[in-house]
C-alpha cells in the first residue's frame, strides 16, 4: 500500500467517528436520537444531531432545510420539524455534498420536499460509492431520495421573504460542495468547507483538496462581513474571525508540509517531525496531527 493510500485510509477511519466526537465535544450526546436547536435569527435555526450541522429556514411559505443528517436521526428530525409545521411544510432540502452524515435523511424526507444539490452530488448518490481502503460503501439512493433540482455554478431560491443563494465552490471538501447564503439574514451555511476549531476531513478521493479549500475560504472571506453568522459543517456557530483563523491554519499547515516535502522528506518523516506547536489546538477535534499531515500531503 502506498503512503498516500495509507494516509487516506487513516483519515477515513477518523472520519467515521468524527461526527460523534464532535457532537460530544460541543455538549451534545451523539448517541441520543435528538437535535439541539439554536436560534440564529428569527427565521433561521441551527440544528445539531449526530452528523453535519443543519440549518432550518421557517416562514409562512414553508420550510427550507440545509442537510439532513444520518438516516437513524430521521425520526428525531421529523419531531423537530413538527415544531414548525411538520413535513407538509417542508419545501426544499439542500444537500451541501454527498456524504451520508449530510444526506441520509433524504431517504425519509425526499418524498415530501424538493432536494437541491450540485450536479456531482446527484451523480454520486445515484451510483454506488465505494472507498475500498476503508470498506465503506454507499449504495445508490432511490429516486425519491435523489436531488431533483441540480445546478452547475449557482442557483437562487426565493422563499419566506429570503433570498437563498446556493453556490458551488469546487474541489474543496469534495467535488460537489455547496455553500448556502441566506442573503437577507446575513447567514451562511458552509457545509464541510468549514470545521470550526479543528482539522477538517478533506475527501481527496472524492475530489477534495486542502489547497483548493484554502483558496475557496479566501474567496468566501471577501464576500462576507464582520456581522455574518456562519454555520460550519461541524462545530459551533461561528463568525468571520473564526473563519479567518481556519484559513490561516489551512495555509500555514499546508506551507509547512510542502516545505518539508521539498526538502526531500517523505510522509512518515514529516509525520514524525510534526507541525509547529501553534497548530496543536486544532488537533483537539477528531483528527490527530499525523492524519491531518497525511491529508495535506495527499493534496500536494
């Protein structure tokens, strides 16, 4: 097995337990079939369960939701939606990317709402996805659970007096990442382009890349302001300063790994040496530093 494949395998193993570790770290018991609800604005709610963070936009015209967690959280998610009108009010579900902790709820919700995603997300969900090194398999989703509305670069939805802009930021976390802007509320859901406070999983095998993620974050920093409330894919509600710190980490750690690689060091040697101590706190999530180094190395 090559060093590149080995590091990807290790990263994928860490990903599998990531949502649970993250949820527990931020005060929510991942094993409990429930969601923690946090108001962001009068209309936008942050929901945190086992997997990726959800956003719910409520109003007289119906409900719009960003991501829908694992399938075993769907009963709890339905209970949460019942507080705001129930499934009959659910109009749109946006999938920020194809991973199961953001899309498995499609299986329960797809018959009640239009699912929106990037073209590449539909392509992946309608086919068998396999990560052989970790023996992870995602079987094709049924038609009712597939995105029925897809886009290439950008798409805009108008609901509840809100302008919801869905934008593709290519090649960051995966090949099908969407960032969702609630323009009037000045709220943005970043999907897994942003893990607030810890090293992110970057799915290199699905077209992700640490350097491209850093470029995308830089571009995003230019279109938000100091008042923007940011919902990360994982971790607590954030602001622009949090996103700047994340960007600095991406750029800084990538530069260190690149410099060591250019000095002729292989992956094992770089992992043994490690990174500057200023990045230690970023390993206090679910990816240890050596795994993060492996993901950066694969991205180079």
